[in-house]
DNA sequence: GACCTCGGTTGCGTATGTTGCAACGACTGT
DNA sequence: ACAGTCGTTGCAACATACGCAACCGAGGTC
C-alpha cells in the first residue's frame, strides 16, 4: 500500500541478514541507489539502522528497544518463564515457546539446550504449522471450523520424508493431538531433530501458546523422547497456572 | 527525508508504548486516520505490527526476528555472555552490557538481578553518557581529542543531586576512570541505585563494550559496592579474553 | 604519482504515490 | 432503534519521493 515504507521494510530485512553496501541493496530491491540512500537516512535518524564506517549499514538499536518492549507486553512469555527455564535446566534440552500468527508459528521465547546442536531457530522466527509440534498444538486448540479452514488452505511442503503432506492426514493428526493433549514432530521439520509440544492455557482455559522441547535424534530415540512428555506437561501445567489457568476449567 | 517512512517509524514507537487505537495514533502524530491506516497496513504485511481484534495494534514478530538477528551479529554480546551470566548468578545483582552509539549509551544485554527492584532499563534502551558508569567507561576509552569533543558538546541534565553537570568535572572523572580501570555511578542517574562498570576489550585492546553491576543502595552501601569491583573486573577480563583480548596488549 | 574505478552524495524536474477529505459501514452501548 | 465511535473506501489534488546524471572522495593499479 505504501511504496516507500514497503521498500524501507524490505531493506531492513536485507540488512538484517548481514551488513550490506548501498548499491548492493539498491540492486537487491530494484530501485535507484539515491532512493535507497534517502530511506536509509530516515531509518538512521530513528536509530533503526546504523552505519558502520561509511560503506556498511547494520541494524540499529531502535530495533532491540522496540522488540524488547513488545516481548515484555506478551504476558504468556513472562508468566511461563520460570517453568520453562526450570524445564530447560532440568533436562538440558532446547525449549521453545511459540504462538500462532497469521498462518504460521512464531517463536516468542527460547531456552538454548546444553548440547550445542545449533538449531535454526530464533526468537521472532516464523515456522510452518504442518511440520512443527507447536504448530499442531496451536491449530488443534482452535474451533473445529477454523481448524478445518486453516488445514484446507495451508501449503504442505515436504521438508523431510516424515512431513505430513495432505490436509486429511493433518486433520487426523490434530484430532489425535487434541485427544492426547500433546503433539509430536517426528523429524517432520528437520531430519535430525524431533520434538514434543504441549499447550499453555490462560484463565478461560484458552490456549495462549505452545511450549516444546527439541531433541537431536542422536541423543535420544523416539521412545526416549516420548518419555519426556510427563516432564514437559508438568512444566506447561505450571506455566498455565501462572497464566491464570485453574484446574477445574472456566471460573467466572 | 522520507515523510511516510518517518511517520511510520514514529508510529512504531507509539505502538510500542502500548497497544493503541487508530484515531488515537492519528491524533498523536497529527495526520489523518486514513493515512495512519494505510501505513499500518503496510507494516502489518511485513509483520512489523499485528492487529489485536480490530481496534488495537501491537508490535509484530518481524520486530523480534530482526532484533535477534541484529543481536546475534553483535559478537561482544555472545562472547561476553558466559562471564556476565556467571557474575550475575554469583552476586545476584543486575548486570548490563552496553556500547556507545551516537552520543548515547545503548544497552545490548541485561541479566536481571535476583532482588526484584524493577530498574527502568531494557535491552535496546538508550541512556545518557554523563551519569552512567558504562557511559564513563566508554567515553574514557576514546582518543583524548574525541573524548574532549564529546564532553564539550554534551548536555548535562542533573537527574539526581549527585549528577555531574559540567564538562570540566566530567573530563576529570574520565581521567580518573581511565587511570583506575573502572567507573562508578554514585546515584548520579537514579537516586536509589549505584553502579560500577568496567570495559570489555577486543583483540587489539580496543574497548568493545562496558559491563556494569547495578545495586540498590538499600542493599549495599557505597563501600560494599566498591568491594564488588574485583569481582566485576574478573568477569570483564574473562569476557575480554573470549572476545580475542590477550593480556600482553596488541598481538599482530 | 597520475589515472581509473567504485561507491557514496547532491540538485533537480517530473510523475507517481501519498495524502486528506467526506461519505460509508460495522459495531457498541443505551 | 438510535446515536456515537471507530474502521474502511474512492477519489481528486498535491506534495513527495523518485530516477537521472553529474559530482566527489577514497582505494587500488599501473
């Protein structure tokens, strides 16, 4: 809708990848470099980018500032923090907290595992719904109509041999997830990692977010992963309690 | 330079404070609401903003995503992380990592203290150079000419009775900081808090960032604070080593 | 040391994108 | 049912942001 803004935001994405030079950026988004220069200058005034030397542009501090304000306002993150940190400390595995946004999963918090298997995830990163344990938990929690609508309109790219690739299979899986109260990603997203996830609920029993544990397959086989489910559920229950949830359903 | 972009970025700042309604935002930046709507839509497409219901706008996930990419690229933060986390765990006090940017201090990392005295700081937040321990460390590390230039062109608002308010006093303080190798903020920024800070150095001995500990005065008197200096310096030394610094100065 | 290239910067005229307006529509609460 | 509030749309006028081309300044090469 707004051209210059649109271009500026695209610029930010490019710069985020790593520090770029001017014509480089101009070429990338297909506009004249003078245009890019003006946009960058405005971004710089607002501290969204900073110059490194003369050549290079990097993301600036306004970015962190706003992001942290935003994170603070997401209260599930705060209320779930102690329980998830404890889970992470106890098991040593990577723990994620994620929520649904616009047809995708967004990671809103992450506790790095002790085993330094670098996972390609990051707070703020988005991931597909069909091949992540958190995605399944979040969609399974929606009203049946919405769930169906989303499942039918999604794409199902096969990222590994195990990825679910049809709406029918996905809906069946969601039904299972709803019944069991947790979800599994059996190497459906990345070949060498499998995950389990469970919901964090709020005062009205609604699902606020999903918490997951991700474990490299070399560290723990499928059975071993499933054995962690009670541990995960203990943590999500504690997180739910801190988010206003009460055992006996809705209280009003 | 670019009007629409400028307005959009201002919008983001307003939204960050807390979720706002449309005309509210329009009034705040003094433009027609239809204009605001269009800008917000573009921001929304890029996930910089998300709608909550229809009325309210919140910061979106692109914010976190970019911010975390940016933070990852700041390598002092990564390399200092273990030492500072340990310092924080050991003492229970709030630890900050900060760097210099455009006449101000920017916090690039924070480890919350155990004693929940809510300090008004946040990763990405900016603070003045003249009344913070980290500010003193960072400016003291600059070349004399630059140091003088900055000291002379700064403003010296008196935030507490202890705040340094003249360039002369500030320059004298910097000299002391350079000599001692650490800086103190004796309730010069906030009445009830005092801090100590020390530099984190890189491969060429240059100061990459400053690390600080902030302690409420009720918890520890001035003498007690100074007693923590060796502890802090141990941590910054460790952080420096992990950032490529070597004891015996420049190695090339 | 002079030349050349590459990248950043500037001024300017034009057209394009953006703006404000006013009318519409959806929703809330009384 | 009505009034008020807030979000949304189409349109025409204008200002703004655009691309161009020429100008610098620095780094590298011969």
